[in-house]
């Protein structure tokens, strides 16, 4: 993830330098007299261009050729803008750094909104599934929670219109605060319509108590996370929790300032949260905030996985190295750089790596991640990518296929007996496929196809989110470590 600059960078203003200005003016006048206005002006621009004279000529010549003579240029809307965007995208692309890139206005806006924290809606997190949106989380205290919508419900209609007839169902569910929306959800084959009022919902963090241990789940390091974390910690302490588990699984990061805000609830004033190193090798220590009210817990554990990245890793390393927190799960992603964004007037931006960050002890996690103190893996199906197949593609028993491994792994997770769980579709697994197809209401048969893959993905998701308390072995191990 990345940090967004609050303002676009302004052009640097030249100070008063009459002598230098006279020299530049004289040179420009000489060029104009020698070569003629247009050519001379372009040559002068090339001399002072950061690309150099030759680079400037290449850029302008290429741009004009594509703008004026490219055969397919007439089919491109706003060709000049497209060429500019592509030039910026190419300039930012590098095999050395996958986190630097050009952000068109729409993409930059989405990125910014995703880190805003609070948003207006009904308070559900969902993923696309056959026939609708599968609810995977309901935010506590949200309109959806108050109405009785549960994880595992399938949203199938908005304001009485089926999803299949809507171009953008998500946009129909969203809306302005205080407005009404009717959402239809299917549960066990029965559809129920809920009348909801859209409200501001903050899903950046939530809390719960598991066997007397407080669990703080942080989903993203948003602009509102610091305050929201304080609210959750207060609730957990009022519930009598003296031990804390911070769940950062699946958290890809966000604003690094938010990581500092959260760390400041636990670290002593002035303690190093992380270090920034710029391209010149200069290192700056980022320390815990002075103003934050400290919260005391006897022991702290941090839950992580392969999707725990960036700001999540900053917090994990700080708590581990400064407080001796126990890290539970699997190795983190390993993103050890910090990005800034240069904003432009049209809403686009250039996201670029500005620093590498180091742990309080000087370690760099980039490309290797943070190893857990207690390594615990979830059931195989939860760490297996969903099977994907194209329309019309099938895999039959005694054949090898990319989807065969995930399909057999998912079937085993759902309780269907399979012969193996790799890329070979074993004939001994065919009975499990036939049984699941019947249970899911799919056409009879033993072929693996796209419909089977989608139904399996939905079934696995539903089981995980409705039986998470029994299936989450990583959380169970973390709770044990707190006892």
C-alpha cells in the first residue's frame, strides 16, 4: 500500500537572481535570431529539459508521430491524454520496484477511498459469487447487523431488482447517508428482503473476546484507524481483558502514520516504531507519539500470514522487538518500502518509492517477511487459491488439470472423501464430485467445470465464515499462548 500526499507538489519558485536571468534571456534571444522562432524555442526547451536535449527531442518527436500519424489514433478518445498517461506509466515502470507506478484519476480515487476508513453503506463485506454477493462479514453496529443479515447470506437483489438485471449492483447498494435501500438476501434457499438506512460505517478495526482474551482485528491502516483502535481497546479493557491478540492476517497495509498511531498505544513515549532510509542512506527514526494514551496489557500476540504486509509488518516488528510480543501464524509478505504520491491537477498521481523502512533493530523485511515465533498453518483449503476454469473447459477423472488440486482440497475441507489433493483428478475422487454436484443443485456428472468451481468456492467461504470459531487454528494457538 502507500501513503498519499495531502497536497500535490508545487513548482519550485526561483529566487531573485538578475545576473542568471539576463544570461538565460540573452541565450534564448540568440537562439531565436539564429534559428527562427519555433525551432529555436524547442531547442531552448530541450537544453533546459530534465531529459536533456536528445531525450526531449525523442519524446516530442514520438508524441507528435503518434498524435498526428498513428493509423489507429482516430479510434482513441482523447488521444493526447492517453499518450501522456502511457508515457508516465512507462516512465514509472521498473523491474526493480513493483510498487512505483502512475495512477490514473479513477484508480487514484479508488485507492484513496479504500484508505478513508469510514464510509457510507449498509455495513457488509462481500465477495462476488454465482447469483449475487456472498456476505463474508457484517460490521458490528451497522444497519445490516441490526437488521439481522449474517455472514454466509447471499445478496441477490437491490430495491427489488435482481442482480442479474443490474449493471453495477455494488453502486446500487451504496448511496448517500440517510437514504433508504431494500436488499434481498438468500439463506438456506429462503429469500428475505431487508429495509435499511445507509449510514457511516468504520470497518478499519473491530474487537471481540475469545476465552477471556481480547482480540483486536485490524483490516486496513486507514486515516481513521488510530481513533477507532482506541475505542476498541477501551471496550476490551472494560470487558476485563488483560491479554491482547492483534489480528493482522490479510491486512495489506495502508498509511504508515496509522501504524505509528496504533503502536503508540503500547510502546513507551519516544520508543522507535521504525526507521526510514532515503536514497542517500540517511536514516531517520520514527518514534511513538507523545499525546497517545497508553494502554497496558499483560501479554500481546500478533496474528500474521502471507498477506500481512507493509504497515502491518511495521506494527508487527515494532511490537515484537520493543515489547517481546509473540508472533503467531505464517511468514509475512515482506514489503520493506514506503511510497509517496505526487498529485496532479486532473486527479491522477505518481506513486513512487521514497524510502525503505527498517525495524527498530535495523532489520529489513523486504522479500523475506517476518518469521513467526509460533508457526501455525490454517487448513489447506483456506490457503489454497480458488479453482478457476474457463467456460466450456472440463477435467474428467484420470486427467490432469490446474483446477483438480484445489477442487479436491475444497471437497475434503467440506467433508467429502477424496483420493488425493493434487493436480491429478483421481478416479477415486469422482464419487465426491458427483455427491457435491447433487448437494449444490448442479447437473449430474463427475466432470470438473466452471460451475463446480464456483459452487465449491462459495461453499468453502460459507463454511469458513459461519464456523470460524471452530476452524481458526491460528487464533486458537494464539489464545493458548496467552494463557
